[in-house]
C-alpha cells in the first residue's frame, strides 16, 4: 500500500457513509472528516474507532513526513471493516429509498393536478 492510496480509500468510506446515513447535498463530495463530524455517531462504537484511525491517517497523508508514519496494515483493516459494514446493508435501502422518492413525487404531482381540476370546476360552476 502506498501513501497515494489513503485519500481514495477515505473518500470511498465517506461516500458510503453519505449514501447510507445522509448528510450531504446532491452533487457535493464528502470527505471523511466532515462525515465523521456529521454522521459519525450513526456508526457502531467499534467502527467509530476504525473511522477515527482512517481520519487521522487521511490528515497525516497531507504531510509527506507524517504520512510515512501511518500504520498501513491497521489502515487497511479499518477500511475493510468500514466498507464491509457500509456497503452491503445500504444497497437495498438506497434502492428502496429512491423508489419511495419517485412514487412520492408522482403522487404529489397527481394531487396538485387533482386540486387544480377541482378549483377550475368550482370557478366554472360545474360543482
């Protein structure tokens, strides 16, 4: 493992957290530090500890001398544990959530059209 791999792995965990727990607006890219501040409490305690290790390594990766001090084996274990927790459980919920959003928007549109139709009928004296 190389120093250049730290940032992409941390960004992967951050995007999985954003997809599963929310906390980021559409189109924004999450970094792990901000996701831990916003939604870190949603993780189990054991995984919060792993995420803190990844955040610390991500901060150290900015400084080349400090980046050499990162325990890469520990970082990889933390990444594997976090992605293993966040990836499989979130797929079905994300699919279900997007389906619910689509159905809700269609129903809202039908409600607005129905209300407009009733209003027009009242104005014309048909009801």
